[in-house]
C-alpha cells in the first residue's frame, strides 16, 4: 500500500471522532471543516475524500453511534428463549453494559452529546439512528421485557418503561458533573460507576416486579 494511501486511511476514524466531539459540543452549523481537520490532525481535503463533505461526515458520525450502541446491546439481546428470570437477568446485563460504556469508556462523553444535539437539530441524523438503532433495539428489549413480566409487547407501558430505564443511564452521563459535584466525588472510576449501576439496577428490578404483578392480575 502506498504511503499516501496509508495516511489517507489513517484519517478516517480520527475525523469521525473529531466530528462526534465538535458537533456535540458546538453543533453542526458552528463547527467548521477546518476545526474538524485540525482536531483530527488531518487535511481538510480528507473530509471530502472520505465522506464527500461536512454533511457526509455528520451522517457517518450518526452511523458510528448506531453501530457502537447496537454492538453493546445486542451482545446480550440475542438469546431467543428464556424464562422470566433469565429474561430479567439479560435486561440487567444490558443496562450494566450501557452504564459501563457511557460512564467509563473513552467515547462516553461524545456519543450522548452528539445524540442529544444532532437528533434534535437534524432530521437526517434521526433518519439514520432511528431505523438502524432505536427501533430494532427497542423491539428486542421489548421482547425481553415481555418475557420477564408477561406484559403485552405492543402496550405503551412496555415501551415507556424501557425508555424510562435507559433514560436513567443517559441522565447520569449527561448530568454527570452535577451528580458528582452533589456527591462530592473528586474523581470517578469503577467504584463510583458501580454505585450508580447498583442504583439503576435496583430501580429496574423494582419496576419489573411491579409490571409482573400487574400483568398477572
């Protein structure tokens, strides 16, 4: 492989990482291609080469988010046949994986910021993330929830309950600084994240138990 081609390929992922961060921090319109290239240590021309331009990079960032989150969740959502107890345990594993990823992993800050800003501002981004991530993953989680509780898969209660559970995880990421300042945590590591995870899982178990009792009446 020629040296120039190797260099060109090496700029693809850094450009996506830079786009995720800068689009999330400042918004699409306020972020210039020059800023993105500088953050990625790449030439501006690399954005056109890899993505066809700034808008193409924006959509590539959305696809990257969908792929990352889908990989995290589908690891635990692929089992087809479970008892209610097994289904509930799989839901716990999925929530734990999300907590660990969003609160500890390097991309933990950029993904939620990008999603919150770009989903609101850009219909094109939502058009990618919704069918490629939100809808199929939500359906998979709904099936697990149904197996764990006996509720109707198409009920609003199931869908809203899942949004509420995932929303807790996202809140602890988005409001991280507020939460940690209130708790007077000087630093955040596995121990602190495990404490947050424990609280969210306790809430999940309680919600599943209430839903299970309600469906049996």
